[in-house]
């Protein structure tokens, strides 16, 4: 086994690869690569400001923010690309479809919460994951229940904006 590891170190490789992609922390057996994309300050800042990694938020607030974004964004594909897109009640079908998917995703989150997931590990992009966020079954369940509330709320907001788009355009222009 030791010969195989030593032999792999002696293989000729392109030196440019070591300039751009390298093992995180200098350990190639860790399976975590540091690339120009995932180690750039802009990407680290962006991911660090997502609700899942932002420090100081409780699990309910994290779930509410993530749920609102998902519910709001899921409405559009169900409304404009769903099988009832040409029907008179396409907006209502989009609302019900997005709420249905949010309910399914909440059930998946609850199943995951009850599987006793491991704590978050540091990585290249998130060197200090929030330890108070997802460290217990209770925090995952709080996240899941807030995800349901936020997801339904986000879908309802997208529905009302779509239904009242003529009124909103009349107020603006």
C-alpha cells in the first residue's frame, strides 16, 4: 500500500495544475480541493452571507429566509411552465404546485432531521460553519417548520404579485 502511495507521488504531472488547483490544507487525502473559484474572496463572502452560514441567526430565522426564497422562486416554473400554463387558473395551479413542493421538501427536511445528521465540517469555502445552527434534532426541526412557513409565504407573495401585476404596473408607470 505504501508503495502505491509513493508511486503516485512520482507520476509526472503538469506543474500548472499545482498552481491553480491544490489540496486544501496541504492534505491530498482529505478530498477537498482549493480552486480559484471556491477559494476566491468574493465566493467566500457570498456563501458566508447566505442564511445557512450567516453567524448569529437562530435556526427558525434561517429556515424562514431559505423557505421564503424557495417558495417565491418555485412559483414561476409551476405557473409559466406547468401543464396548466394556458388555462385560466394557471396562477392558482402554480401556487398550489409550489406549495405542494414546499410541503414535500419540508417532509424531506424532517426525515433528515430525524436521521441524526453529523455536525457541519469546515471547508475551503466555509472555514467556520456556525456551530449553533444545525447541531441537534431540535434545531433541524425548527429549521424545517420555519421553512414550511416561509415557503408557503413566499409562494403566496409571488402569486399576489403575479395576479396583481396590472395594478402594480399602473401604479409605477
